[in-house]
């Protein structure tokens, strides 16, 4: 495989259109659909793992790095793994998951291919994961002003938080933006390549997360939310409680020692 990485080729091109992005995503969908038919879930799909077979203009896209891939033996998986920004919400929620996690990642890649920046971004991983869990992303102006409504609909179908409603690879391949002629031929190379160079030089977007790292971040996020809730409840209780009047009765103070218990993700534009 000598053709280089996906983003590098896009930046080097003189012309790049929405139709080009559609063709790239179609190739990825066809490859992942074949994998899914064989029972394989990649679990770490990202642009760095999409390589051109050769330097030729019409070279095919190859999927690489199967280090986190797994056979879907029982129909579901539970290990938290992936790369920040591309990982599906059900993985972060520590729920059992399946092939749909790959489709979510393809949706993220499609989003980036059309604007040059990620749909979710924050320097703080916990904030980043919170965005992903809620599926909070926008089609910001002016970057998306000239992108077709069909492309936006395609992305929404793939990046649907509800796994039951999220498209499969086969459904995605049948979407008009992939199988029809709704993708625009307008040249978007200048804006996309500029954003790619600006936003993807950061190594954190290239690093896969091990299960323990993802779980630790999510536990910290959950613990933080729990503490904030407790503080809020405590504040409300104190505000509504009338203090007891002082007493002159003699009291005996008893000192008790208790051992402390340890509790068991900038805008990218």
C-alpha cells in the first residue's frame, strides 16, 4: 500500500468536490459492509486508517489497522475502545454494542470530508465525550452553506444516537447521496484543505483509546456529575432548614474516627 493517507491526498489535490467525498465514503461503506457480513467489527475506523492502495488517481481505498477489530460472535460487545471524536455514543455509555459503531465512525469521517473539521471537539476529553453522548453537532455557516441537503441528511442518518434508527452499511449505500446524483460537483478543495491542515495536525486525534482510558474518563465524568448533584441537593436542603435555637443544656462530646472511603472533551473552526 503506497498511495498514502486519505487526508494527505485530499490536501494535495487541485480539485475536490462533494461528489469526490461521496465516492470515497461509498468505497469505505462497501468494504465495511463486506466485513460486517463476515462478522467483523473494526471498532477504530478513522481517516488515518484509510489508505490509498497506490499513487494512481483512480486508486482504491484500503482499510488498515485491525488491532481493535473483533468478531461479533454473540451479536454484542462491551469493551470500551476507539479513538476520541470517532467513537460511538453507545461505547462511551458502556452499553453492549455491535456493528453500528462502525457506521457512526463513517458518519464522522463523512462530516470531516465535507468541511475539514470534526463534528465534536473539545480539549477536555470528558467534555468531548459528553458532546458525543448527546449527539450534539452542527452544520456551521459558512462551511456548510454550499453543501447539499442530501449530504447533511446522509450524515444525520449515520450519526444517529439511537442505534435502532441508525442506518446500516447497506442502508447507507442506498442513500441518494451515495447511490444517486445528489452530491454536488462544486469545488470545495480550498476551504476543506485549509481546515484539514489546521485541525488534524494534533496527535490526540490519531491516538486510539484503550478500554481503561475511555472507562476512566467516563467514570470521572459521571462522578463529577454525581458530586454536583449532591452539592446542589445539599445547598437546597440547607437553604430550606430553620437553624435550631441555642441551648444551655450541658452536652458531652464524643470523638469518633471514621476511615475515609475512596470512590470505587475550543471550537475547531
